[in-house]
């Protein structure tokens, strides 16, 4: 598997993953609701701060800029499926932070 679907190999700043986890929590999908929402990371660009989308099961995805973790309303409702990673749960992101995946 290439690191296109392994964002923890491309992102070197652990604060990036902490901010992704904060956005999960802000959307109401923290650790107690693991699996009720997923995140998919953009695979274009240099991978330092990839844009990402968080989507609740059956809900509309919300896109975020990876550089500042603010919602990116100017982006499409969802990223091109060919240009984003597989879906990861909150617990997966926590493991990425600890480099356990």
C-alpha cells in the first residue's frame, strides 16, 4: 500500500491529528461515538497538512482545510472520491497520532 492511504506516514506534525480529533469532537463525534463518523484525507498536494472531510453516517460531508482546520465552505460538498483516502474512524486518528497504525 502506498502512503496515499496512510496519512500518518506523510504528516509529521502530531498537532495536525489532534486538530482533526478536535473537529470530530466539535461535530459531536468524539471517542464515545467512535464509528458514527469518519474522516477521509486529501491525497493531492504535498501531504504536510492535507485537507479532509468528516462525514457522519448518512450525513453530508463537511470539508476542512488542513492548514488551519477551519471548515472550507468554498470547497465542494465532498472531495473527488478518486483523490481522497479510505475512511478512518476517530480511534484510527488517535492511533495515527500515536503512530500505532
